[in-house]
C-alpha cells in the first residue's frame, strides 16, 4: 500500500486553517448611511450630538463642529456589548446638510436605525423643516433678452456652426 489515507485529525486541522485564512483574507465591508437634512447645519450637528451622547448614552471620543464630524464608541446588545467605532460627518449643501453615519464592522441596518432616529429627533426638537428657498428671479432669462453667445441664433447666422463661411471675412481668401 503506497498511498496514505489522511487521519481525521489532520483533515480537521486543515479545514480549520483554511477557514481561518478565509476569515482573515475577507475584508470587512464598511458602508456609510446617508441622510439629507433640510435643517440648518447647527441644528443638525447639535441634534445628532445629543442623540448619540444623551439619548443613546454613547461615549463621544472626538468632535469638531468646524470640520463637521464627531467620533463615538458604539455598543449593541446584539454584538454582546462589543465596542466598535462610529462616526458622523456633516457637509453643508444648498438644500440643508448632508449627513453620513458609519459604524465599523456592524451591519448597515444599525446605521439606518440611528439615522432614522436622527430624522425623527430633528422634527421633534425643531418642528417641521423650513421651506426650501425659492430660486432668484435674476437667474431666469427674461422674456425678450438675447440668448448667450454661442446660442442657436448665432449658429443659424453662421451656417452649420462648424464651418467658417467663405467670403470676404478672410483677407487671404482672394486669389486662392
């Protein structure tokens, strides 16, 4: 008998080693959940900070309102109270504030639950969102105004718009 049959013990060890390598080699997905807040930057940032610190009872580890972020330690009973990093980011936009929440190594539904709580808390604390500003009337072209250069009328006058019309416009055109 020239072939050796591996023992059950060696086979189990090989399977465990392969499983450990697979777990280490697969990166943890770290998605972000976003929310467009129609409230002011100050209202949104302050409300999110109170939500995390007071309502959820989590520890804030770093914050900077000027740079638009704060970091915190997130724990969940689902993960046996294991501490994981969390971050809120805030960016001013034309329509209010864009908010991103990221919880490292946690399923994205944890982020969605917190963002939904933030949206409800903003309404509870500050009432209905302010109305969106109306566009300025000077942004719209007035009736009877000439179109910008390069508009349709300019192309129609010069032919196709791509070719220069032949004629006396080109001083060197005579005699060619």
